[in-house]
C-alpha cells in the first residue's frame, strides 16, 4: 500500500521581509568591497617594495617573483588595472631610475664612463629581465614594459649625467658597455614623433659610434678637440687597414688660449668670460686655479651666485693687489669665519712676489693685471724698493737630492745612474703600496713633504713607516721629478711628443721608441726604471684604481714640460697619450737593459755608490720592519 508523502512548499518572502534583508546584504557587500580593496592595496605595496628592492640590488627572495607576477595578474582584474601602466611609468620606474642615477650623478670624466658602464650592465642584465618577468601579464599592452624601462633609463640617467663632457675629454676611454647602451637606446622610440631627447641621444651616438674609426679615432672633425675621444687600434693589421689616410696636424691652441666651448655647456655663461683658469701646479705639485676679478662682468650680465657652484678644497689662497679696505675687512672677520682658513690667506702687493710660491711663467695673467702692476711700480720708482724676499742663490749641498741635475746626483753617488731617492721610493712603494687605492693621485701633507725633502737634502735617514701614509713616498717621487732643472725627457723631445697624434695608431709605439733613442743614456736609464715601476702599478689597477691612462694624467707633466711658459691645453692630449704608451707598452718601447733599469756597465750597485740596503726578511704578523736609506755625505 502506497504511502503519500506530504509535499512541503517554501513560502515566498513577503514584501515586509524584503525591507529587513536589504541593509544586511548591503553591509556584507560593503565589507567584501573593503576586504578586496585592502587585499589590492597590500598587493600593490608588495609589488612596489619588490621593484624598489630590485633597483637597490637587494634581489628577491625565493618564490617572490612568482608571487609578484600573480599579484600583477590579480590587480589587472580589479578597478586598479586601468591605472597600472600609468603608475608603473610615473612612480615605480621613476623612483628606481633615480636610485641608480644618484650613485653616479656627481662623477665626471673617466670615472663617470666606468660607473655608467657598470650601472648599465646591472640594469640591462638584472633589472630589465626582472621587470619583464614581474610585469609579464602587461606585455600585451603598448608601450611595453621593456620600452618604458629603456626610455626612463635614457631620460633619467643617460641624458641627465655629463656624458657628453666625459666623451669629449682628452683621450677618453669608452667602455664597450657604453657603446652597447647607446645602440640599444637608439632602437627604442616613443609612440609620438621624434623628440628632442632622442636627438640628444643621436649626438652622443655620433661621438662614439659614427662616423667609423678614422685616422684620429672617433668623432673626427675639424674642431680643436676633434681627436679628444681616441680609440686605439689593438693590432697592426687593423692599424694598416687605411694606409692612404690623410694625416692632418693636430690643432694645438697657443698658451693662454681657451678652447671653443659649446653654447649648450651648463657653465658656458661663466667660462666665456675667462674668470677661472687652471694654471699648472705650484712647487708642491698642487693645482693652481686663477680667479681674475678684473674679468668679472656686472651682476646684470652674470649671476654672481653661479660662481659659488665651483667648489674646491683650497690649500692656500694668494691675493694679488689687495686694497686696504679688503685687508681691514678680512682682519675684522677672520676670527669669526675660520682661524684655520685665515692661515691659508697670503697677500702680495706685486706679481714678482709670487715667484717664491708659484711658477709665474705658467700663469695666464690678464693684460689688465699686468698694466696695473706696472702702474704700481711706476708710482714707487721714487720710493725705496721693498726688501726682496727671495734668498740669495747658494751652491747645493754635497748630499742635495732635490732641485739638482741627474749628472750632479751621478757624480755625488760614485757613478750610480739611478738616483737614491728614486730607487728607495720605488722599492718602498713596490713592497708596500702597489695595491693602495688612489696611489699617486692623492697628495700628502705639504709640511710632511718639506720635512722629508729636508732630511734627504741633509743626508739623513728617512723612514717612511714613521709617517704612516703611503702617499708620502708617492708625493716625494713626483716632487723629485718636478724639481729637476730639466725634464726627464729633455726639452728637445717636446715638439716630437706633440706630433704623436698625427702618427698612425699602429706606428705610435715605434715612434715612441724613436724618440727615446734620442735621449741621453742617463735620462733613458732613469726613465726606463721609473716607467717599469709604473707598469707594475697599472697591472694592479683592479685594487689601486690607477690604470695606465690615470698614471699618464698624473706623470705626463712631471716627465716633460715646455722650456718657456706652461703647457697649453692642446698639448695635454699628446703628452698624456705618449706617457700612456710608455707605460702600457713598456717592454716594447724600452730595450732589455732599460726595462730592468740597468742602462750600462757603470750603473747599479756595482759602481760602489750609496746603494739601498738589502731587503730584510718578511716580518711576522703584527711586526713591521722599517726600511731606512742611509745617504753618505
């Protein structure tokens, strides 16, 4: 017998119940919306922090890349997806590029080129692939993540640093990464027409990549610094590729003539007046910068605050032709400003008083200053002249080491060709300082240098370990070369060295060897001994940051200078190039005996002169064995 089950029917809600259910559902929907927004914000923040960590070289933890990729995919499905590309372009990439730029923005010259090359390698090898992996879900949209990142690198880093000035420096060494960077950025275009930034990039590419290598290297033109960016040929076959190339003499400006400055240079408004000039070095090897007040234009023509952007660590300040008002004003405010800085200020009433401190023939003195100095002398002709501060000349001591000729040192040291100061400092630096960062670039205390010079000239022992500064013997070595009565390369070789830029790259080493053949045997022996040591220093450039190019910038003007006046700006390039070739190709330029510092039968310790003591055994840990040079009278 069948049983009938009673069917149960759900009654529909009444209209009165609907009004009660709507607030609860709305509240639930609101809570869900808030949770989704909180989740989206958390995802947004995690993506932001992850991208910034990539730019800061912190890397991503394990599985973090997958999580960020999924986070981007989730955000694209939300209401924030429409703003994602704009946020990536205006926030994330801008912040990341600023992080990379701030590490190199204040660098200049070769250091900027090397730092920018390292930054590009990191960006192109690590940052860019990581960004493409994180934002892979956005790849279908235009512009792509790769295009946005490269455009930001171009505008924020490449075009904001002083890359053009670095490429225009004398004998700039362009890393391969810089060439790769410019070519990659050249292939990236904005969605709109060609922009001004793209044209600026094309100008940089023209300097480095096109036109192709010619007789003078890259960027060959008719300008005075057309040969400023030189790419050396590595093999003789490459050098002989263009045997019929036309040789043009290098354009060398005369002394005191400023090179043509681009109107787009940031300091063109200041430089065109010739207010500031670099004028060689003083007797202690410090750079001399002249500030000509007579060339200062009125304030309505030049903002004088622009001059405050020139920053230099002054070791001494010489003021020529000061007025009485300036002297009184300085004496009043000197205790309030700085007592230490007050010791650096020296007043000179006449230009002749500078000779005790500076090499006056190297100063580019304006004609207005010369006329004013002559006017002061005319006014004082009827008055007794002030006592001369220059001490009377006196014969050198038998143990004199600085300021005397190589022949004098040879005669006083029983025929030894290598001067004792040179041999001892080289030996000390070879044992203790080959890997010291900034060797020969940094200077020691002027007071310490004068003290060491006095000890050497008096024939007393010198122990560099007592000073605790590896830059003291390095500065002594440069000072010894600089105070020679004649340059080590002799004045006759000056014009020959200036002509090295007109020689084919493959023939320059042979040209250097030909110049050295014309030197006296004594000079060639000392030069070979010194350059051999500099070659050892350049081989440790990974540690000391001093490659052959950096050493050439330091020692170029210490090995050769003109007989009259200072070396012009146009002469710096061939001089640095010649010195760099000597250091880099030391074994090819010098003979076997010269390369070892053994020029002849009469040189060396066998001659019976005051030789260096034998090197002591290596001291144990925590114990230093001083090396002392005893110089006989």
